[in-house]
């Protein structure tokens, strides 16, 4: 998740810890780390067999707290050795 500093991010400080806990409870993954700067990048590990479910959980939780419109969600595609944008990229492409 890549997010610029915004009032929405400030209002939801530590969202990444809560999201990481939800991912653990759902058996989908966990919070890995953060790269502090502007933008801030939060890294989550998602199990490959449940990648779609993990990405959907992340997207829905960000929408619920009003952060979705401020962020980009991406994932590493190790098979193709590249970075892919899940949101907003794929949604704009109609996927």
C-alpha cells in the first residue's frame, strides 16, 4: 500500500497494525514492514494461494476507513518478476 501523507491517513494512524492483525486472524497473511517517507509504503505478506482474498480484504478495509481513494495497492508477481498495481490500476482497466 502506497499512501501520501493526508489528513485521512493521519486520522487512521496505526491502520496498518489493525489490518495486519485482521490478515493474521483470517489466515491470509500479515504486516511485514513500512518504508517511511512521502509517500509511505506499507508492505504486507499475503499467502499466494489466498492472494485474491487478501487483496480484497485490504481494499475493503481501506474503503471502510476512508483511505482507499488516497492509496495505491500493488503486489509483486514473482512469476513475471514485476510489480503489478491492483488498485486503482486493474479497476480502471475493467478487471
